[in-house]
């Protein structure tokens, strides 16, 4: 009984049998009514024969034959103040009287069911109108045993017929359900187990059928989910390989840059004035390259360093982050001088700088930064006049290597900026984007909030 097929088969048999029981009850009651009606009709005809005989008299032998044919001990009728009876001897004592005119559907069903289980010999009197002439009231005195035996035989026939119909119906329903429901469900279950073993194997993904019902929808949704899982696993594997490669490259590159830094230190002591002039810029560029390698390595390996949180004036940090923007973009810094945030100075500049460079590289010619205190936080608004974010970037916003708004971009800028904002206890969100520009919102805790 653990399989769905077996349960469906048993439930179908039970439900069909229940339906047959509901049909059986009125059927037995109807059989009893018909059986009694046949005897009443035969009694009416016998009395008509008696009335048509010379002097209304027949021999005892003929009367007994008629009573045996009817199955009664005696018959009587009343019609228009006339009474006619047919019997050969005084009938035995009557144990129960059945008034057909007083019986309702419930009484007929209960009497029919009682006849199925009643034992012993009883003499009953049946009173009711003649089926041939409702004006004639008939009275039959008869043995109840033949009626009980007939009802019992009818019940056995109905039972056998019900069992046969139930089994045949259940088998046909079972075959249909097995083909239309159970087998597709087994296919779905087997495919999920098979796919779980090797989700990266494309051949193990289910091939949806053309069914338009719920199972067809389930197959198509399962296929789409498996495709999404397989692509995610493939991307994760690629990212893992990329992270390993980046870690190795950064490790070696940091060594190379460290060597270059040692050489650059000597350039500061050069007697050539031109060399001494460009040496600080070279040293600064190498320092930034080393820092970039370290930050990239930390991002790939998730080796987050602790933040040096302190009160940082926001306006100078924005000004520093916007120095030397690409494509000639101009920064308008509208941050009030008294606004400070509780943050890591370098990471704050990195966070804002990523957003400013993204806007400039996306085609913005003017970028405006403003800030205000709101609900215990500092809300920084970065608005540009660029062409807006394309649909692909919106669908994958803040996802590394997917959310870039330009060809060749990695999408790391927004991802890193959002992670840094959340590391500070704030957040980064897209306020709006359209053809006339884009607005990002950075929320950071105010100094007083962190000190509290």
C-alpha cells in the first residue's frame, strides 16, 4: 500500500462500492415493492375469475391451485360495498400487517433490509389498493418466507454485480490514472533523483512533454529550474576557478609590485630633477596597484579586513573619490561641510569612487553628490545625467560579473560598493534610472548613532 498505484486501485474499489451501496438500498426496496405488486395483481385476476364463475363458486381444488399460483393462504377484496374472498380453509394467525398505502420510502427500505436478515416462518397480511384498480382494496394472507428468500437472492445478485462493476471500473480507472498521472509523476520523481546525482550533466535534465495540464506545467517548471541550477553551478565553478586564478595572479603581482616599489624608492634620491618630479606619482600609482591587488584578493577569498571606523567628514571624502574621473566627467559636490559619517575613510572613498567612475564610464558628463541626515542615518544621493541603465544591468544589478552596464565591464564596482555599505551597517540601492540619468542612494549610520 506504499505505492500510489495500489492506493488508487483500493480507493477506486471502495468509492465504487460505496456508490453501489447507495444504489442498492432503493433497488432492494423497489424489488420488494414489485414482488408484492405482482402478487396483488395475481390476486386481483384470481378474484375476477371467481366473480365470472357460475354462481361465483369454484371447486376447492381449483381454489387451492389459484392460491398456490399466487403464493397466498387467502385473498379478499372490497369494492363498492361488495366483498369477495378466496380461501380453502381458515388461515393461520397473522403475526404482522403490512399497509402498503402507509409505507414511505424510508419504511420500504427498512422493511427490505429487515427481510435480508430475518429468519423463521411468519404469516403476514398485506393490505393495499389493487395495481389494476385503485378503487379495489385487496388483502393477502401469505407466508413471508418466499418474500424474504426472493429479496435475499436479489441482494446476492446485486452484490455480485456490484463487485464485478467495482473491479472492472477500478481496473479501468486504475489504468487511466496510471497512464495519465502515476507514470508522469514517477518520471518526474526519477528525473529529480537522477538530476540530483549530477546536476551539472545537461543530459539528465527532464525533457518536458507537450501536455497542457498541471503535470505539463510541472515538467516545464522543473526543466526551467534544472536549467537555472545547472547554469548557477557552472557559473559558480567558473567563478571559483577565476577566484583561484586571481588569487595566484595577485600573489605574484604583489611580489612584482613590491620589487618595483623598492626600485621606485631609489628614484626619489636621483639627482635628475625630472626623475625626482615624477617619482612621487610613480610611487603613488604603485601603492594604489598594491592596494587594488589586496582588495581584489580579499573579495575573491572573502578575507574581509576590519574596518577602521571613525568620524569622517563626508565632503572631503567625496571630493577625493571624484578626483580624475574618466571621460572628462565633472563632479558637483553639494555635501555640506558639517555632515560626517561613522566609516572607514579609505573604504568610504572606495565605495563612492566606484559609483562615480561607473557613472562617468557609462557616459555621464555631470555627476552631482548631495547628502542629508534622515532618521539617524546619512543619506547620500549620487545623481548623473547619463543614458540610464540597460535592462540587462537592471536584471542583474549588484551581481558580480553580471551587472555591468557597459560592454567589457565586470560589474564588480556596484557589487563591492554595496558590500562595503552593508559592512558599515548601511545599504546601497537604486533610486531611479531613465534616459535622462540615474540616481543611487547610499545610506550610512551617522556618527552619533554609532557612538550611542
